[in-house]
């Protein structure tokens, strides 16, 4: 039986889960890029330990070391006995080895660390937060935009109900809501230099009855238009500081789950399932995390798009 969390605690839980998910994603990168997973996973656990102390009102001083939390939290009046200390000791040793001695983790080490951290959270989040499952922590809490946050929350509910396809439909809607209904596509048809383009255009304009040449120019202009539109959308992703390769994976996953109307969401999800398009838990988690990161980036850049104060005053009534 879970109890309601105050908004600040819910937000801190969402943030530490986001850090954990980033660590898991980092672990899938090729070496040596995957080594940073140790830092993310260690930070996620430490964020949880600090939050557990605050939530249980345990007095902890700033000098409390990583492994001291287990004993301090257990002995406090409102304390709790946390499991997983052996695995977290391994995590701490590997993290210190990387950070202070440059020891790069092997794939086996990363697999063990991920298993240890996953088990730690699965066991201890319910102990501290009265039955709350770790996978029930909603990362939507860190999304600044209300409409997007509500949709990502709803997607989480549908996932917990067992419909990952419907959750993907709702995540698709959240993404398009974030970007004002405009999707982001690939780079369009490959353009090649055509030394005759200018002459063909002049001839087509001068000889409107030359259909073959006019059709060729029309196709070239159409390709140019499509590529320009596509690149404009991709630039929006890049200027937000998002990874274009992550976006391309996101777009490939989400494209099958587009619903033009909210009342057709269930129908779209059922059609996708009938075609065998059912996302794995990892794929759904990746899409959710990408939207969370995009939402935070959009919010941060909004501050830099504000008009100067004198313009804001001048145009306040427009």
C-alpha cells in the first residue's frame, strides 16, 4: 500500500530514476563510452540514499560516506534496514577505480553493476516509500510543460495496465504536443549537384511547353524543398542539444503509433499490435526518456528566446 508523496519528493524520485535510466543507456554504448555508466549509476544510488535520509528525517552530516548510509539509516529512530550493501560496495569500488585510477570497466563488470543497482532499487524503494515500486516512479514529474507531463503520466499508466502499444501512441502525442504538432523527419532525398539546374530552370521558364524539362526542374525543386524542410526540423533537434542518433532511433520506434485523433488512440494501438508492432519495455523506456530530455531542453532554451525587456514592454499588448 503506497502513500501519496509530496511534490518535491516525487520530483526527486523522478530525477534519480532519470539518472539511473541514463546510466543504463550509457552502458549499451561501445567502449570506452560505456564506462560513464558507472558514474551515472553511482550517482543515482547516492541520490536515493540522500533522499531516503531526508524522507525519514534521519540526521546525516555532510561527511557521511557512501557506504556509511546503511548503518546510519538503520540506527536512526525512524530508520530502515537497506539491502544490497555488498553489491553497492562493488559499485563503489569500480566507480572509484574508474574515477581515481582510470580503471576501465569490462562488459562483465557493467552487467554485474546494472544487476546490482536494479536489485537495490527494486528492494529498497518500497521499503523507504511504503510499497512504491521502483518502476512505478514516474519520470514525468521532472517535465516542466503541463500538457506534456500529463500525457507522459498517462503513458505510464497505460504501460502499467499492460498496453505498451497504447503507451507508445500517447508518447507520440506528447512529442508532437511538445513541438507544437510539427514532427521531425529525416534529411529527405539525397541532393546532388546539377550544373545544368540554372540553365534548365531558365529554359523551362522561357519555354513553358517543354514539359520534359519542366518536369525535371519541378522534381529538383520539390526535392530541394523537402530536404530544406527536413533539415530545418533536424536543426531544431540539434540546437536543443539532443543527440541526432538517439532522435533517429526514437523516430523509427514512434512512427508506427501516430494517431490523428485522441478518440482513435486505442484503435491505432490495436492495429499496431495486430501488425506485430509491440515495443519492448526497453524500447518504451527509451522513448519516454527521450521525451523527458527533450522537454527539459525545450524549457531551458525558452529562456534564451525571450525578447529584450524593452521589446517585451513595447509589445506586451500584442
